[in-house]
């Protein structure tokens, strides 16, 4: 089998595994509290220093278009889970900040979501395989080093 065919087969396997896992996680996600995309915004903000990030940088972390992210952030503002502030270093920029209420809701949902992930991913792979999967997917995400 050629290197190209191996790469395509590996991509197909990775893609289908991701779809399968995401479908199961979506079924188990506590959607009465937060949507999966809203959770993703809160998750990404929770990992930033000061729990805040420029809107354009938040866009890079999410799998949504820029207009969709803006509307999603506006909904989270309406729910008082995030606030928007002007960027003091660039008046044209907007900083999105996770509120205490947003962080608390994120933590409650994260506990349930982590249990689902542990069952679906951790239940299928042992510790060494999980470490190997993490190393391989990080390598893919970062791209070729040449």
C-alpha cells in the first residue's frame, strides 16, 4: 500500500472515530443546561489567563464561522455567562470574559461531560493507548516539523 493510501485510510479511521465519539457524547451531553457549542466557548475561556480572550482569538479555537461565534457570544452575554469588553490595547477589538456564573455552570457541566468522555474514550483504550493517542493527535495538529 502506498504512503498516500495509508494516509487516506488513517484519515478515514480518525474521522469516523471522531464522528462516532462525538455523536455519543452529544447524546449524553446535559443540553438542558448548555448547548455543546456554548460549552465549547466556556471551556476555551476557562483555560485562558484571567478567563478571557479576544473574540478573534476565540474564533480560532472553535469550529464555527466568525458570524456564528459572534451570535453565540451574544447569547452567552444575554445569559450573563460571559461579558464583552473593549480591548484596552486596541479599541477595535473585543475581549470576551467568562463570568463567575459562567464558570460555575461550566464546571457543573464539565463534570458530567468528563464522565461521558471517560466512559466512551477511556473505556475503549487503556492508559498507554490514551497517551499514544494524545501524542499522535498533538503531532497531527501541530503539523510537519520540516
